[in-house]
């Protein structure tokens, strides 16, 4: 049985939230409504919902008109075995010495690679996205240079693929944190599946706001693969949490946003060491002399 999605955009958080709330009164009612800021500097917000039966398109059109939104795009979503689909579509990823794969590709791991198992059902942070791939490539460059941190933090860790990559190379304190408790559960499962339970500690935290993160600071290496807004907001705490001689790998940055992020961090004493562009996304490697 198919389900349906309805998507629109409009300017302003308050207007978007009001539209999302109004959609709850439709008949048939949506199974869920989401309101998200589009992180491209446009000031637009996306309002989307899904329906278990065909939605009232006239009602949607009226709501869009009343709230100043673009007309809704309504799409039918066929039934899909998403895990099987992801297994077909997500081939292994090579990023320098790192090999990111699902269990369905376990027999393809090269003998000389550092393997990172991420299950297909946990697709966020598999290495296919330009942000994760860029971070792994930056990490590979640090390893090649002989960089050897004793304390590592992965902020906004998602699947914890970056923390696990660090644990494949170095011993020491490695913390992986995320604001989303579901992501933390996923991270712990991945750490366990990779045999790294004793090397990577996963915890729920907003930014650096956790006793365990504070107790282990300063860090020789910090990953933050999130978005421009949080990266800018975290900049003072992140730089303050770096040890002299430390490095930070930042991503989740659209190419046109990179200069703003760089200027924010260099104003706090960090120096740009490397800038890597993959598709629409930029990854930054920063150094901190202290």
C-alpha cells in the first residue's frame, strides 16, 4: 500500500511552524509533520508531511495560499524494502587507508585496509556523503603526516564512523557524542560491531556540554561534522577545547559557507591547514598553536 508525501517551502520560522501546526487539522490527518530550516542561506523553511492515504490536495492548496507558501508538491511513495535498497545502492567506500562497508560486503575488505563496518539500516554516516568522505580523507592525511593524538572527540558523531576511524589508528581517550539519543544508540551499536567497545566511549551531549567531555579536555583532535550554524556557535568552545598543536576537522559546510566558517575560527586563533571540496561540500582541517 503506497504512502504519500507533501512538501512546500516558505520564508520564516514562525510562518513555517504555523503552517505545520495547521496541517495537523487536515482530513485525512498526516502521519507526521516536519518543519526544517534549509541550510543554504536563503532564509527558507521546508514543511513536509506524510500521509497513509491520499491527502486532501485542495486543503493543502488553501493552507499554502493562506500561509504564503509555495504550492505543495504531493508525491506517491511506493512500498520499498529500504534496507535491501540501501544494500544494493551503498557500495563500499575507500578513503585513503579506510574502507567503509556494510556486512553484505564483508568479503570485499582488502587485507591492508582499516575496516569500518556500518550497517545498511544505519545509513547516515556511511562515508558516501561528501562530508563524511572529506573528514575521512583529512584524517588519512593526518595519519600520513605522523600525527599522533592521545585525546580525540567526535562531536555530533552520528554513526561514530570518525571516532571509530581514529580508534583504528590510535590508542588513548576517544569520545563520540551526539545531541540525539537515537544516534548515540546507533553509535554504540556500531562501536560494538567493530570490536571497539573498549576504545570509544559514546555519550549524549549538546556540543561540549557534558562532564565527560570537559574532564577529558583539552583534545589533540576534534571532529565536528555537523552544519555551518552549529559550527559557528560551537567555535569558542571548540577552539578552547583544543590542546596546543591540536587539529580540528570540520565539515557539513556548503562550499559557499566555507569562508564564513574559516574566518570565525581563525579569529579565535586557529589556522587553516587544508580545504577539501567534494561536490557541494567543503571539509576544513584546522590547526591550533595555542
